C-alpha cells in the first residue's frame, strides 16, 4: 500500500501549482536569496533556476515539489501587492566588438581633458560588468537650476501654518509607504527663533520639541520620517535627524567638541542632555553621544523605536568623504543626504560604517518565520541563507592582522613573512622609464571607475568559518587562503586567452604582490590570485589552505546597489553610460561644477565602497587595547578580513589582466600604478592617443573608456619632462608618478619622506 501512496504523492508533486515566473523571482529576491543559493538548496544548476524564473523551462519532479514548497513559504511571508509587482529592467549589452583593432594615431593637437576621480578595477570577463545596467528607479535629483519650489507642510503639533522660503532640496519626499511620507531624514535648524525641520523634496516642518528627548519623541510619532527596508528579511531604516549649530545651541549641546571629547568620540556621560534622555527612559549605544548618536528604547515585539542623530559640527560629515557638505545651508544639506539615502541607504554613521551596514541590510542575519500553530511571525534562530549570520567567526591565523588573539603565542616583535601572513593589498608600483618612453611627450593617467566595487561583483566569498586542509587540490571556485609557491610564474611568456604570448616581463609588475615584486617562495594568497596564476598558464601546488565550504556571492546586491547609485548620480551630472569615448571624455570635463551638491553625493558613494570594505578588517581604535587582546570589532559577524582580501585580490588581478592584454596588443607597458590608477607614456595628452579603438570599439579585455564600474576615465596628463624632473629632484627613479598625475603636485610625503 505504501508504494501506491508514494505513486500518488509523485503524481501530485508532478502537478504542483507554481506561481508565474516573474512572481518566482520576486519571492526569491524578497527574502534576499540569490539564484546560487536556491540552486544549491535544490541541488540543481544555477542556469536551471534562472530558466525557471525567466519562464524558459519548468521544474520537474522531484525538484518541482521542493521548489513549490519554497515558493509557498515565501508567499506566506511576502504576499504580492501592487508595490511589489514591479520588474527590474534588463541591462543593455554592449555592441559586438570587431575582431581586428589598430591603435588610435597619436595626435599632438588632441585637447587636454580635466581629471576624473580615483576609483577601482575589473575585467571584461563573464563575471564582470561589461554591460550598461539600467539603474534602479530612484528619486530624481535635478540640477540646481531646475529645482522645484519648496513645499511647506506644518506638523500636526505646530501652531505655525508655514515657513519662509528656502532653497529646495531637489529630492521628492515620501514614497509608497505612508509611514515615511516625509522622507528618510530631516535637517533641524533654528531661524528667527523657530525650530524647522528641512526634509527632502523641499518640505519644511515646524518642530515643537523643546529638548532632545522631546525631539526624539516627535520624530517617531509626528514627523513620519524613515525609509522602507532594502530586503525582504530586513527592517525599515530608522529616521535620521541632522542638527545644525543653531539646533545644537537650542537643545543644550555644544556646537563643537573639546579636544578631550574628540579623542573620546563623545560628550561626557554626565552631560545634561544625556541625563534628560536617561530620565525619559531613552538609551544610547555603547559608543555614547557622539557625532553619530543612536537613541533608542528596547524593541517590544516587532516595534522598534530608534532615531539616528547626525551632528556635522562635530565632524560627522568628514570633509574627506563628504567634501563641503557640513557647510551647506539646511535645505541643500537635506538634498545631498536625501539623494544619498534614496540611492544607497539612510546614513548610519561615517561612509565606512554605512558601507558595512548596507551589506547587513541587504543580507540580514536572521529573518521572520511564521509559527505554524499561532500564525505569529517571529525571528528565526537560524541564519538567513546567504548571510553571515548573527555570530562572529574567527579568521584563519594567516588572515589575522598583527596583534590578533590568534597570534598571542608568537614572540614579541616577531615579524611575519609572506609564508605566515596573507598580504593582499592594492598596487603601489613604479619603474624607471625606458629610453623609448623618454622620447614621448606625455604621461597619461587612467583611473578605473569604482574598481573595488567591480572587484566584488560576482565574487564568491566565504560565509562561514574556515576549514584547514593539507596539500589540497586548488579549486578556483572555493574561497579561501592558500599557501603556494608562485615564484615560477614567468611574465615574459604567459597565456592570453588560449594563446601563449611573449612579453617584456621586466616592464610588468608581478600580479602576486602589491609592490609588483616577484615572489621568492611560498606565500599566502586569496583564491583570485592563485586562480590568475593558473589562467596565465602555470601549474600550482598548494601545500596548505584555509577554505570555506559555506560560501556564496554575498556582495552582489551590495555592488548592484552602489553601482546603480553611482550611475544614476553621474547621469544627473550629464555623464551617461552609453556615451561614445569622445563624448564621454567631454562629459567628464568639469562635471562637478554642473551641480556641486550632486558631486558631493558621488564622492560619498565612492567612499562608501572603499570604507565599507576597509571595515571588514577594522583594527583597534584606542579602547586601551593591547596586542593579543580582543577588540570591539571582532564581535561583529561582518569582521571578515578574508572577504576584504578576496575583493582586493580580485581588483588587483583584474587590473593586471587588462595591462597584459594591452601590452600583448600594443607593446605598451605602464610606468606606474597606484591602486586603481595606471600611467602610460604617450605621444598625445588624451587616452584616445594610445588606447586601441576601432570604429569606437575598444580592445576586448583591455581598457575601455566609460562610466560603468570597471571601465576607465581620464585621471590626468603631465609631460614626460615633468616626470623626469620630479624623479630627479627627489633622486627617486621609481617615484610613483600615479600619485600626482592628476594635478602634478609632488610633495615629500609622496616620496615617502
């Protein structure tokens, strides 16, 4: 009889009702799952799940029943609504590239172009961004000349019907969620004795609050500020209140911090404002009341009460990353922060902190599950698939920075060599110019757009703890750290694609070390570095490894969010993703001056990329720390030096691959590289004077001008004579000219003095 029952079950499974393909994709994305994660769970190929979601194929038993069960559970958690039924536009692929290329002729008359900004690297491979993605829908951010008139709206507790006119913010307030109809944030200022909240979209609210506790209450109960969650398992963003200097004075806060308070990063615990918060039963996080203060009450069920404060005069908006945002008038500052919030996320701290928080917001460690008996939603005790989970994991000893508890047994002052320490960092390399290069007229710098973001795109990283293995067979798909000797790789003869090519290896940096020096023996490398040695045509034989069998493309959503934010903002500045090389160079000329406020947003987006990746290996910050002791950052699930190393490794390798491709075709070699900037000698001042283009199409796999992450822009041009003179001045034939190619300014600091 059981066989008959099994047969009946099989028939039912074969007819399991599935939602339409578009709904399948929506449900997966709502829960923050990647196609790879679903494919792994169902034990099918990635392409199979992709086919199910596109409608090209339909699942068959036994996978169909499991897939239907997954979709049913997701449908319970994320029921379809009109707001969730929008589809993401498909990217537009680049046009086909001709097979034959010739280098563009040098032109002494080619005009010099203004410099771009420093960014990051990638390659034209299947795992890289070689398409022009359609940016996700975001709030429009028109240039200053076309901003709409400001909207005024009194709060329900205000006795004032309106407010005087101010410069509009330019980003519409609100959205589909009525809880956040006034936008994600407000800049609170005092004018003519009145407290006003400048929101996005030019909206201005009256603020009745007389104290910081009352301001927090008003924000949560009256202001209707906040932002929807970024992923299905996540939670909405807490409202952000920015306090101007006048607002600080009104609410009893210092306009600036003392030297002692700056060092501590907060005002004293005995400050009257903190006492007010304590009496009102509000709490502060462990970091206290500093430039970015989080004020909250413990959550009750799913209800969360939390407000983020930002105080620019306390250096909350560091000028290195936010340019002059802290000096903007309230409405303009609300516009800058509002555009950033709508396209990236509501700031949670510095750009570095926000970059890290964005990773977690897109892949929350836990998710809600419905109790089958009561129907009540509760937080799962198991980690969300594809996330890093709620608990920190220790790195491998080779991945640990100096002073980590895993290294406590090492002798004092012991210096770890490459066979003990993973050292994946960005390039800082230069060489003397050849006699032939000295006869040329110009040095031209290329800068890779959003290089580290592009390096994260499609990268498989570890999600869990490492496993130590001896004499492993190298697997390029398995993230980890590998002890292997790569000193036998000879750059004078390498594979480019399927063909062996002869190069001048003395003019190339090694891809295996940040300084470009050839390794001398066994060393620890991240997976992308070892995989590149294999790609170049050489065998590898690791003797040891720390690998992560629990892995996935954790950073894909993070990359896509930041990519779309960058492209949308650059498009607002007149630099589109589909411009010809000539039009692109012209559009980049002076783009910051077209709308200085949006230029600040671009700077902040790029800082979010680099800072977020840097936070993955945050070092001790004071705290009375001593080597061998744990520090605060180690308690985060997002303290993952292995992920940072993998991204940097892939970024460096991506740049080297382009350099090799360019050299094999043109015979041209770089003279300096600094992170994502590479310098070539050229007869003309423009990138088009030495980059091989044919009919507007670039060399496949080489450098391509454009705004997309992984493509390049013009960093700057100086003369060859300038380069020789500054190297002679500092008696440094290998002075890294990439550091000063942008404006030609060289200091003793640049020379390492």
